[in-house]
C-alpha cells in the first residue's frame, strides 16, 4: 500500500481526541413535545409576574394548586383513551352524573354515599368501553351519545335543580389543607402517581401505547386490543367519578352543569401537554404541564384584570397555538 493511500485512510479515521459534539438541535427536536409546553408555561409565569407582582406569591401558588386539582384528575382520565388514539367526550357528564346521584342519595343516607362516585363513573366507563370495543363504534360518536344520556339521567335524578352538599366528617377528607397545602391537591397527586405507574410500569399501560402507535400491528402481535380498550375506559370513568366527588365537596353543591366547564379544558390540557390525538406517545406526566398552562393562564388573566370575555378569546388562541406548535406533522393523516 502506498504512503499516499495510508495517509488518506488516516485522514478519514475519526479522532479519539475529538469526539463528536452532541447535536443540540437534534435533542431539542426529539424532545420538542415535552420542551415546548414547559417553555410556554415558563413564558406565562414570567409575563404574568411582570404584569402583577402578586402573581408569583405563595398564596397565589396555593390558589393555582387548588384550582388545577380537579382539572388534573379529569385530564388524566382523558389521557388514557387519547393514548390509544380514541377519545372520551363523556368525562364532563360523568362528573355531573356521579355528583348528582350521590348528592341526592346523601340527603337521605348520609355523606358517605359520595364514596360511590368513582364506581358510578366505573359503570359509565364500562358502557363506553363495551360499545367502542365490541360494538365496533367510533369512540367519538359513542361518548358523544352517552354524554347526553348521562346528563339526562343527572337532570332526571335532581329534577334539574342544584343539590347542596352539607359539611360532614367525610368532606373533611377532601376540603381544607394540610400544612398549608390544599387536600384536594394531595388527592390529585395521588391520582397522578398511581396513573403514572399504570402507564409506565404495567402491561395495560404498554398495551395502550402500542394500540395508539398502531392498532393493527398490535392486534397481529397478540395484544388483546378490545379488552385493553375496555380497561382504559373503565379507568377513565373511575377517575371522572372521583373528580365528581372532589368537585362536589369543593363547591359544596351538585348542579346540572357541574362538569360542563371541564370537558374541553381537560382534552386541551392533554393535547397541550404533549399527548397527541393520534396516540402512541405522551402520558399522565405530560398532562400535568398542560393543566398548569391552562390554570396559570386563567389565574394570571384574572389577576391582570383582563376583561372576562377576552379571557375566553385568549384561552382559545393559546390552545390553538400550542397544539399547532407541538403537533406531529408525520401523523396528520391520522388527525381528522
């Protein structure tokens, strides 16, 4: 071999003294769905702090925690169907139904009836899951239909009137604070920890991610797709019922529209947090960021004295912008 050839080979060999530098842009692109929502949250905190110095205070921080707690539980509930590429539009009505039924029964049988709220949600989730999995109906249409059914039952039970929730021994477990931290926030953290473990450490969680990635491939690989969907909707219903319990005690009343305000906010929080509607990636931990964005935005605009009507406009624009920024263009054909 000639000297020129040996010199050329040495020239093309990587130098051990100069290892390749990490690609910062590549890392950012890979983790964009996580970084973008977190960056948006930081921007909101900075902007509202500059608008009003009272925003970044301990009392307001605890206020944001309390405001975000029920929404977090419901957004986690919405996360699991979306992980599979499905959706549940009945989570808000399940909140209303579970709280209304238990508030009505509690007037005769006592406040401990409220412990049935999650199980009422479980029954609702079972109905949704069976219709989606075994009747082979689209989750959008199934849960849209059952949402009307659940709200109708709630109005029938309460005669369309608000039902007061009295202070009781049970309510003390969900209201007030411990060491200054709202108890409702602690329950939300418990729900977050348990669902994160389910999503990341159990076979059910792995199956949900697989179905969201590619349902046909998952089915051919032996994943029990239909049964997994039923379990996911069961979990969603259970959490939505638990959110109904928390909200009923939080506002000390059950109204025919108790869960209406939460539905779109919960779904928006899931998507804004980095769990796309096409499914397959994301999870409960990412949903936390989406919930904090929505709650921080609402709280900051109130402190900043933004006109109430304009607050709705701003919330809608932020949701659209955030989804546009984090949307995976490779899966646009799956998002109709």
